[in-house]
């Protein structure tokens, strides 16, 4: 996965300690999201899913992770349209895969 670190680099302004700390926060937040997203979606708990998406908004925008935003919208729509558990599980697996790629890319930047 390609992550655009341009905004991240502007945000950290060359401060390597701050960049390292921020990357660790981003990794922790993404890992937490991976752990919770399936539960929220399979329970069809859109309010919690939306809240968690909102919590990630800064990370997603800073790193230009447009794929995640697109999948979040797709998943919200799937829950609202009452997709089957099997369909939701497949979409969640796609989301988790992309998130794991992003986490790996962030860890490489550490």
C-alpha cells in the first residue's frame, strides 16, 4: 500500500521524535480499529461504527488513505441495506487487509 507521507511530514516539521511518537499513535489507533470494526458491523451498530470512523478521520486524511474512506462508506451502506452476515464478513475482511497493509507501511516508517 502506498501511503502519502507529504501531509504527515509537514505536520511533524522534521521533528523525528514527534514523528516517531505520532506514528506509534497512528499504529495503535489503526490496530484498535481492526480489532473493533468487525464487532460493530456484525452487530449492525452503525452509531459505534460511525463514531470510530470519525475518530480515524484525521489519520486517514493525513495519510491520504482514500481506500479506507471508500470502504467505510461501502460498509455503512451494506449495513443500512441489511446485507447478510456472510457479505459483511467479506467486506470486513477487505477492510482489515487494507488496514494491515497501512499498519505495516507505518511500521516501516518508524
